[in-house]
C-alpha cells in the first residue's frame, strides 16, 4: 500500500496560490532566503487566516531584522530553544526542521550532543520534581 | 487545613545526612557555590543511589568546569534550554529554579520575554505540525 | 528492510474473533455503521477485557444514542475535542482517525483551519502561563 | 512563609503602563468587555513585543468580530477547545480561565462533565494508540 | 484573598448524593474499603454519567477481584504504573493519591526512589530518542 | 522519494568507534548480552560525553547487578515502568524497544493488555483531575 500523504490535508501548491496566500508565500521565501515554500506553510495555507496568523507570529519572533526589531537572543539560541521544545513534545516535522536550521548555522555533532544532553537531563529532573511534588524553594520574584 | 508539605516524602535534613549523602550534599554546595542544599536534592536523597545518579548526571552536563570538560554551550544557553523544557512540561519547581538561575546570570525582563516568546511560538507550531501530521520536508542527514 | 507492521502486537483478525471479542467487533461495526473493524480495536483485542473496557467507555461517551442518553454536545463538537486532544498529544493514529471523522461530518478546510488555529494558540498560551507560573486570577467556583 | 507571588516576574500594573503596553491593555479591556487586565496579560507585558505578539494572535483567533472576520466556529466551541487543550497540558491558569469563560457562556455542570468525559476518553485512547504504535488505517486525504 | 477551592466546580457532598450517584459513592467506599469519598470522585459526580463511566472503568482495571477477574499484574505493580504515568504528566492530585496508595502497600523510601529513578531515566531517553528521531531498530512483532 | 534515515544525525558505526566510544559500545553489548549496538546508542555516540552520561545513568538504574547493587524492583517491573512512560510520551523508538524487552521477559498478550489498560486509565484520570484542578485530598507525608 503506497503512502504518499504528506499531511491529513492537501497542501496548497505554490502555483495555485493567489491573493493573501501568494503574498505570504512570497514573503516566506524572501524572509527565509529560500526558493521553495516548506510543506508546513503549504499545509496551513488551507485556511488563509491561519497562514497569516502563524506567519505574522513566527516572523516577528524569529526574524526580528525583517520587522526592524533588535533581538536579545541570536538566531542560534532561538533555534536551540525551538529544538528543545520540539524534542520535548516529540514533533517529528519540527525536530527535522530545527535540526536542519542548526546545521546551517554551523552547529556540529559535538554541540548538538550538548544541546540534547541538556534537553534529556531536564526532562529527567522535570519528571522527578513533579513526581515528588517538590514545592519551589527559590522565589525568583523579589522586590 | 494547614499545608506545610514540601513534597510527597520527607526530605533529608542536611544535619542528618551521613556517608554518601553527606558527601554529595557537600559537593552540591561547593560546585554550585551556595550555602544550602535546595529542596529537590534533599527530596531525592531519600534514596542515596538516586541522589548519586541525578547529581552525577547534572554535574557532568551543567558544571563542565567541575569535571574538567570544555563545553560548547555557555551557562546561559544551558539554563535557557532548561527553562524551555520546564515551561513545555509545566514543572513548577523547575521553572522557578531555572528562572532564578537566569536572573543570577543577568537575564532581564526583555530577554526573558524573548525566551518565552520563542517557547510559546514553537509549542504552537509543534501542535499544528502534529495536528496536520506534516511529514518532514527537510532531511538533515545528508550523504 | 520492508516494514509492514501495523503495531507492536499482532492484531486480532475479524475471522479469528470468538466469544466476547466477536460480539464487541460486531457491536463496533453496527454502532459506527462501518463494514470493518478499525485497527485500533483489533489491536487492543489482544486482551478481551481491555477491548471491553475501552469500547464500553467510548460507546457511552461518543455514541450516546446507542445507550439511550441525550447528549449535551453534538457529534461534531465531540470530534473537535478529540482532534484537539490528539493534536496536543501528537498521536498519529488518533489525528488521522478524528480528522477523517470530521470530514465525514462535513468539516471543510476553512473550519479545520480554525480548529487547528485555536489548538495552536492555546498550546502557545499554556506554555507561557506555565512558563511564568501565573497564578489563576479568575476563580470559577463562586459561592 | 507567606507566598504572594502571582508569577516568576513582577507583572506590569495598569497604572504604570505607557505607550504600546497601555494601548494594548486598553484594547484587551474593550475587546473582552472587562474592566481589568487579567494577570496573564500583565505578566507577559514585561516584554512589550511579547505582549503585542500574543494579543494580536489571540485577538485574531478568538475575537473574529473585532477584526471583521466571519468565524466558522462559535465562541462556545472555541472555549471548549481551549479547555480541552489546557486540561491535556495541565495548565492551571488556563484551565481556570477557560472554565470561567464557559460558565459565562452558560455551560452547566452536565455539559462541563461531557466535555471532560470526552477529554479524558481521548487521553486514554491516545496513550493506547501510541503505546501499541498503531499505524493509521484511515487516510483522511482523498482526492 | 483566601482560596478554599478544591476544584473548578463545586463537588457533590456525600450527604446530598441521590440515585445513581449515591449508589456509586457507596460502591467506591466499599470496594476501596475507605470511609469517605475522595474529592476526585465527588468532583466528577457533577455529571452522573461521567462518574459512572470513570468508576466502571477504574473498578474493572484496578479492582479485578471486585469484578471476578484474575489479574496478571498485582496491585503494587498497577499503582507503580499509575505513579509513573502521573509523574510524567505532572498531575498533582494523582501523584499524591498514588504515592499514598503505594505507602499503604508497604513501599518504602528506597523503593519509591527506584521507581522515580526509572521514571526519570526514561523521560530522559524518550526526549533524546525523539530529539534525534531514531527509527525503531527492534521490531517486536515477528512472524 | 526513498527514506533510509534512521535519525537526524549519522550514527557512529561500530567499526569506526575508538577510545571511550568503543569501550562503552563493548560494555553495552556485554552488559545487555547482545551482539550489536542498538541504534539509540550509536546515535547519541556522536558526542562521546553524551554517550557516557546516558550509559552510566541507564546502567546504574537498569542493570543493578552490573554495578553491584541489590535492586528493590525486578527487571520486569522496571521495563513496565519504561513502557508506561514511553506510551505516555509517545516515543516510537522507546515503545518498540521496551515492548521487545518485555516480550523477552515472557510478558504475553494478556499481560501487555493489562499494562496498557492501566496506562490508558491513568492518562484519562490525569487529564480529568487536572481539567477540574482537583486539589490533593490525601497527604502522603505524615509525621
């Protein structure tokens, strides 16, 4: 049984995009400096408002230079957070995408191993602190 | 009904620790340069092997200088990953602890807000990529 | 290496079902008005008590008309909840199954996009409210 | 030890808000027709860009009438999804907030019980379908 | 602001229970050999069908002797699984309840520590196996 | 498009392992009494410190006899916990691996069904206890 699905819905082909969807597809390619629209974006484009909402959010958080904002975190740190969240949630598409992004940013095996070691360690301590219901002993809010 | 629990078990008091537990408590205070043993460690000390296992792991990952290892990630990036994982898992103790650690490392409100914005964004995209079952379009493993 | 698994266990074939399992398989097909037993049910049938427990529960919650109960939620709303939970947990089988059920109920791309937008949004706010450990300001229980 | 924290950070008081933050606080109160700014928004306001990002997203998804969009889901269904996601993630603030919203929309105990029964059921089937690694038997994408 | 909530809803008092709810409350006390109805059951009793669904399921899985079934797992192993799942999900009520149940069954600190060590370890390996997207190398289904 | 990935990184081949990695690969095969290194270990070996950290932890928790420790839990109970955690997290590699390990330990379909029934049940009650924000009524810590 051949399985050529890429999602539970039929993604929007770049060639069939019009109006708001076409404009956002163009902005994704320009902002990310790539020559194709990744499947995630083609899939959520089945609802143009959804595409606009997610792209507006992601653009403002992950492409600060494109919206004229000076970020406090560099691109590598942002992608490390993205991978940490995605590994914790077990999202296959996201893990592949953010690992690829980190590779492009020059992250080698040694560094990737450190990232995943920290991710693994805190999934361990999280389940233990929850499992014993340890009450916070440090109160970050002072004043 | 007063509730003075700090966990589902009675934590080991520093004054009653002996042998392996006392030695690890001392190492925790020395390595972390603090003058008390945080509740998490006093709680898991109810089983000395458990305390040793978690401390050995955390020391090797989060205190590389103490084990003579040159890390690829700095302390701030490691704590950012810890907070990202803990926020995604909703672990109260851990969120408080790692937020406090980031404050000590000089992270201000603006930066904390960027960290949490990235965490929030990728919890959104994770649930969407999973929710549509988008298959990875980028294959990080080449060759 | 071909992979024709459909699970970590060998599902029960309809033709080999007897006794309680055969009766439940028949009830599943009748209640759901389908002419085959979905793999999920054939898999959990490896333990007849397990099959009975899950089917009894699902029948009472999702097929109220079959147990003579007047529901407060319609079938579409129930399947929307099912998809929201499954997307949040990242369960592939479940996401496919509930998306298919919504399609049968007439849900189009536009509506599916709204469902997933709401799911994505609240996975974002959940991780943020947890990540800052915001204490509830609204107490739903009055009196 | 008194604990009057409401978060790991000091929320922005309405009286001290200026510029973009003050404008968004006003828009939140107007759009939601309430006379105070809920703690969640005051907390994320520690970073004005974060506040803007989350509010823009939530306004477009949950207050379609305020952005001139005709929604496919009604307000009750959207809040039901919000509660289902929040219960699955175990976010205390969010569960309280969305339960309160459903109460305002007239949801009674009987209906709330049905919502939570569906949420509970599919957390059960999700863990089982994952636990046996059942491969999807239904392919929603037709064409 | 005093907070005497025990839930987002008002639990059903034992004294006000009638009909199906009263009968199930009685069965819970008898089956579990306790002289009060734990809050969880009083809360979900706001919807009698919900109470019946959950109690029927839990009774059949966790009290096999009460339904005339010979179990393959003993009570201690079942409660260990319950604690492992609850710690992984971070459910406070459940963690407290199942830890108490294990205490009643004679589980000491040493054993509790081993349980939580195994839970912590596999939350670590789960996030790493997911984080690298390792494909299963062992296929449990043979033939 | 053929997909022969086994991970987001290139695993270390046994034939190319040297030094610390080769020694740990040998210890894994000896301790587990198998004649190959499972993919998980070959993948995390891309960073030798990561391999050492995870193996040291897993060996001490899951192979107590190899480190001269007398365990309180038997091997079957430990693998049951591992499967319960992995099913709850939805980790495919881990579910396959621990199901295979339980098969080797003689767990039959009937017993596997009981394990998964308990896992499913408590994922249901967890989401409900969280969804209603039920406060713990049992306080395991006495004294």
